[in-house]
C-alpha cells in the first residue's frame, strides 16, 4: 500500500510539471505575441475555453446592420419534395432528420432556384439566431478581396504583399502576392494545429494580431506548396485594413455585401481588441439565411436582381479557373474528396462544378451551380460524419430534390 509521503511526492511532481509547462508555454506566447498580447490570450483561453459558435458574444466586435430592404427567399412551392432518406457516401444511408438530430445541427436549409425548400432549426436556434461561421469567414473575406479589386482599392490579385505591408521588405516576402495568400500557397511558417507551442493557438486569442503577423517568417517559396493555414487569410485582413483605411473591413462588408444583398439580420465580426482588427479567418457571425445569400450571389455570377455586385470574372476564377495546381495540391486532400482549392473556396468536383465554404464544427455553405442549389448547415459539431460524407449528402440532395 502506498504511503502518504509517496502520494504527496507524486502530487508535487505532477504539480511541478504542470507549472513548468505553463511557464514554458507562456514564455513562448510572450515571444510571439508580446507580454500584453500573451496575457490577454492566456486569460481569454482560461475564461472562455476553446472556440465555440457563440464566441461572438464574448469578444470585442464591430456590428453589421440588417438591410433596410431585406431579401427573402420564396417559400416552398407546391411540387417540391425533399427526400427523407439521404446517402452519406456509397456505403451508408440514413434519414435526414436522424442525421441532423444526431450531429448537433442547429440550422439546415436548402434553397433551389431562389425557393426555400427545407428549413430546420434546433438547439434553441431560430431563423434569427446568429452563429459564428468559423472558417466560412475565409470565403466571405475572399468576396471582399474581389470587391476591393473591382473598386480599384487593390490593383490586382498579383499585387505584391509588401506594397501593403512594407515591414516585410528584405525578409524574403518580396515574391509573395495576394494570390498566394488567398490560395494558401504563401510559404509562411504558420502551422494550423492545437500545439500550444506553435502560432495558431495564441493567434486565436491574442489582443494584438498585427504584432503576431508582422513576426511571421518565410519557410518556403511562394506558390510551391498548398498548406491550409489561417495565417494567410489573416494577412489579407491586414492588407484590406490598410487599403481601406480609414474605413474598416466591417464597414466595407456592410457597404458591399450586407446592404446590397438584403441581409435580413444583423451580423457581428469579432476583433482582436476594442477598435482593433477583424478576425477574418474565423469570426464572422450571422444567420443561416443570410449566409445562403452569399451562395445566391455566386450562383448568379455576381449579379443581384439585375445589379452587378461582384465581377463575374472574379467568381469564375475563384471557384473554377484558378484552382491550386495539381503539383501543389496534397494527395490526401484529393483522397478526402476535394478536387482543389480556389480563392478560399473548396472545389469539390470538376464534373459537378460544386464548391464549398467550410468551418470548424461543420459550418458549411455548399453551392451547386449545375443544380441551382444552395445548402447551409450550421452546428455545434459534425457528429460522427466526415466532411466527405456531408458533401455526399449535399450532392445527393441537390440531385434528388423534385
């Protein structure tokens, strides 16, 4: 039987190891985020825990206002029928209602030919409930980059990053362009994982994103490797912020998207600190119906009820023509069902032409131009389904709706 002395010694060793690990992690965070940014990051992580769909309630933010002339999809027309049983890949079928219930889905809607065919909310959410889109925000940021190029605020997608961030000059960033950031082929040494010694964890919680970004280092030649990393999208926020100044990214999103697309509800874009920088890689929050309107804009190749909102060329390049080169695209992504990556959109099939914006815990905006279908799914988790199974279900629904 163990003595109390041995038990106390074991406890002391465990506490010491935990304390030392905490000190080492915090020291690492100070080195990349500064003392103030690191303190805020640690405090936020301890208070709020890991990221959740209602984080927009907890952090500084700028707000988007619902349109004065909201657009509403037509209600379900007679004759439309949504299948009760869906395919989740070649080897699995399930009832749609069961899939949604078991996967912590809070919002699911299907739009075809501007008609809302199916709409379901759960977990206390309604059509008016906001939810953080997580990395779907990256695709919305891509829309804003396209708008800024249309407006002449950014010269072109091939404009060098150092034009906007001169602090990078002389550090190997000279050949990096906006194209490399929006296709995640930048070559910066940012690794997307939950290792607390890396950049990604403190980056999500720091109160000084710009300081961390200006500390980025090059790891490889731009354009030589695709690697999913939020740091690339974050650099787009700094570019937009400086190009738009004194207008904020949120104000520009209001002007170019929220008002002209007739968003029915307010939106929230979280910041790193009060009056700070939008966290464009993760932290736009809105409703399912309003997210579907981004899909409608892309289905209509940039037009909105006869008015040009975004150039058709930008959309075509975003989701078709400018796919990441085969030599750069990882084999494991193709094995998982992704054809390629465009301008911050996941390209699914060359045959079907469908594409996807996706975020943590299964936030999806699926667009199928061949079928004229938009599907939005928001949730607290993906349940036991892989992304490829969700895509199989979306594609099945697009094909089978009658």
